[in-house]
C-alpha cells in the first residue's frame, strides 16, 4: 500500500497532536503543611502549604475548613476558591484559628483540571486552648 506524502503527513500530525494533548492523569494535591492530626492552639494561625499539579492544565481549587463530611461550620468560617491555569500551582495561606471552637475540624482540598478531572483530600486538625 502506498500513501501520498501530503496524506501521510496529515495522518502523522493528527496522531501526534491527539497523543500530546490527551489528559492521562488526575490532578494531584501534595500537602506540605500542616500534617494530618496536627495540634494547633486556638487564637493562633495554621500555616497551610500545598502544591497542585496536573499533566495538562489545572482549572480550579477550593480549600476550606469544615466537618469531616465537608459541611461548612459558622464557628470556623474559612473558605477560599480560585480559578488557575498552570500545570503546577503553589498554594500558601495563613488561617487564623478562632477561639472557643470545637477541638476537631477538617481541612479540605478540592482540585479540578481543565478536563474536569478532580482530586480531593482532607486532613484532621486538632485544636486546644
């Protein structure tokens, strides 16, 4: 079988473009700080550092404090969400811990890439007076 040169180049180009742009992996959340089950003093701050990654492009993240099931709580109102558009994003924030709160809350992370693939994780945080 013999292909003409222009058709062969078109076929090769289409194959290369489709393989290069395919989103093969789910986005990834790498938490540097705080550690799961870490203890924090009420009235101080929790330093949160994480890296969000994807093999193509990220599109959105949300970080918040809540119950284990993700329910937000009025006594510890923290939520941040933003659109992003890089393959990697370094997240860093200082969250002020209210006084007079319960002793356990969860720090939730949600991440979405440009292909609508998602990643979620959470950490249990302990609070003392």
